[in-house]
């Protein structure tokens, strides 16, 4: 359907994943399970956007965008857990959560444009 690399939603999701890498590496040393969950959820966001672009129908694309939105929510949950355990600072939590929310809004807007 689209070249996913041109979608701002994918670009921002990909940037969020890259931005999260140092935090994941740090968390991995203390809480490997949490780090793994965070890595999987944040990686799933851009992956679902790109996979949806490869689908033949708008309905399929919307379904994958819905999964990407769910992954942003899961990522936010893992960030809450990391912050509560003192694994990321309050400032980093606020910044990463703001980025995650921005990505969720962009994907939601893209999803609504396909209705």
C-alpha cells in the first residue's frame, strides 16, 4: 500500500525504538525480563506499522495499526514499571512517555485516515 519509510508515524516509532536502546541496555543489567519486554513492545510499534503497509487492504492495514497502538500502551506500562523501580529517572520517564504518546497519536491519526 505505502512505502512505510515515508510515513511520519513509522519514522517517529523507529526513532523511539532507537532512543530507547541505551535505557534497555541499562535495565538489562538489573532486570533482564523487564528489559526484554520493553525491547519487544517498543520494537513492535514500527514493525506493525511497516507490516500493515505491506497488506493488500485498508482493513488489514488498520488492524496492524491497532496492534501498533496497543504496543505503545504496553511500552508505556513497561516505562512505568522501570521508573517505579528506579531504573530510569523521572525526567527520562516523562520524556520517553511523551515520545510514546506522540507516536500513539500519529498512528491513531493514520488509522483514522484509513476509515
